[in-house]
C-alpha cells in the first residue's frame, strides 16, 4: 500500500491577543470540513508535568533562573516531538498555536535581573534557539501582525507575567528581527490581524493552503537549524 502524503506542519505565531487561538480553532474546523485530516497542538502544552511547571511559573511572580525556564519551554516541545512526527507521517496536518519562535523571542526579550554569576544581561537569541535545534521545522509560519494598541483594545493584557506593554514591545522588535533571519526568512507568511475575525481567517487560510502546497513538495519534514 502506498504511504499517505505527509501532513503539513503549520505554526501560528504572533503577539499577545493577536488572535492565534481564535484562528487555530477556526482553521481546524475549516480543514476538517474539507475532509483534510488536521489536529491542533498548543505550546506551552500545560497538560504535561513540564507544562504544569511552566503554568505555575507564568501565573506567579516566583523567581526562577531565565535559562532554567527557557529550557523547560523547550523541553515541553521535545516531549511532543515523536508524536508530532508520527502524526505528520500518518497524513494529518498539525496546527501549532505558538512554537519555537515565541520561545526564542520571549526569553530574549527579558530584562534579566543582575545575576551573581555570568552570563549577565539579556539572553541572546542564538543561545535561546540552541535547545530547539533539531525539532521539526514548520512548512510555514503564519505570523499574525497587530499593533500594540489594537491588541490592548482586545481586553487589555491579562495577569500572566509577560503580559506587560514594555515586554510586548521588545517581543515585537525581536519577532521583526527573526523574520529577517536567513534561517527562517523563507518560512514566514505575515497576515494583518487587525481586521475582523472573518477577514483575518481568509488571509490565514491562504497561508495554510501555501503551507500544504509546500509540504507536498517536501516528502521529509525538515529540522530546525
Ligand atoms: N511563551 C514563552 O515564553 N516561551 C515559549 O516557548 C512559548 C510561550 C511557547 C503564554 O502563552 C505565554 O507563554 C506567552 C508566551 C510565553 N506570554 N505572553 N504574554 P499562551 O499562548 O498560553 O497565551 P494566551 O493566553 O493563549 O494568549 P495569547 O496567545 O496571547 O492570545 P491569542 O491566542 O493570540 O488571542 P485569542 O485568545 O485568540 O484572542 C484574544 C481576544 O481577542 C479574545 O477575546 C478574542 O475573542 C479576541 N479576538 C480575536 N481575534 C479578534 C479579531 N480579529 N477582532 C477582534 N477581537 C478578536
Ligand atoms: Mg492563545
């Protein structure tokens, strides 16, 4: 029996309140309505033991070394790796609600407290990327672009520790830098997420179609470099 065409790996990224989870849920319905096998994987996955540690960290103000929490976010992706690859191999498309790109920019955007031991200061993006090297690389990264004011108008920032205007501004700048990075440039598909839900959904859908097309041209899933 011929093996099925593999599924596409599609990451949905963006700033806070850009509508990532809203769009992921609409996409899942739309793909399934078209009889395209699809599933959703959110990161952080707060359901695993590692995810529960991350959840506790995000919802509290307890101190934890920036590198230690960064490695937990990455470990939370590594523990999903085999299942992601098996799902893709079975012909099912995976929508990722945040992935390594959030991982890199959120850690690198932190203004670390002076540490008693080196390295001092903010974590570099290359240091932040290294634990994710080797994970499955998405066929496309759909970036929901929204202004800070429009995002804040959607209910304002919540209670979690990164939901602060100055942190979000640094995250925005780092996402822009990453979109220009040679290793990622060809993967990004930027969507204006400031419109109403249906308008955004149509623009995201075009990105998904492109991701599925790219996956068909690449029998093997690539790895993050
Ligand atoms: N983090 C990290 O540090 N390291 C990592 O490796 C990873 C993540 C993977 C929690 O993430 C934190 O983890 C996050 C990054 C960090 N920190 N911050 N800040 P999360 O994914 O669990 O965060 P969340 O709680 O799901 O929020 P979100 O992702 O930022 O929101 P969203 O998914 O983009 O938006 P939404 O929930 O779909 O919509 C937000 C609201 O806007 C809601 O009321 C919607 O009804 C409304 N909405 C959505 N679309 C529209 C449109 N088009 N018009 C009007 N209103 C809209
Ligand atoms: Mg979300």
